[in-house]
């Protein structure tokens, strides 16, 4: 039977791995931050300028009031 497996990776390269992970983490954080900023900008441009509805009692009563009919024309 063969003996225990020995890693062929030198110990110096094991210590070098946090650098690429840190860079990847910063890049991913930057991408997420840009997406959040883009979605916020889209929301502000599309939804924020919408006017608020007038919900005063007088405005609601006017909306719910029956429509006034025009006078009917005399038929010949």
C-alpha cells in the first residue's frame, strides 16, 4: 500500500492565496455597490417623480359624484 499522500504545493504559495481572494472580494463588493447604485438611480428616475394623489375629502367626493348629464337635444 502506498504511504500517506504528500502535498506537492510549496508552503510559500499557500500563504500567497489571501491576496487574490482579497482582490476578488473587493471586485465583487464593487460590482454589488454599482448595481445597487444603478437600481437606486433607475428607481429615482422612474418612480420618484410621480405626483401624489389628492386624497382630501372634497377631491374624493368630486371623483365619486355621479356624472352630470348633458341636456338632451330635441328630436325632430
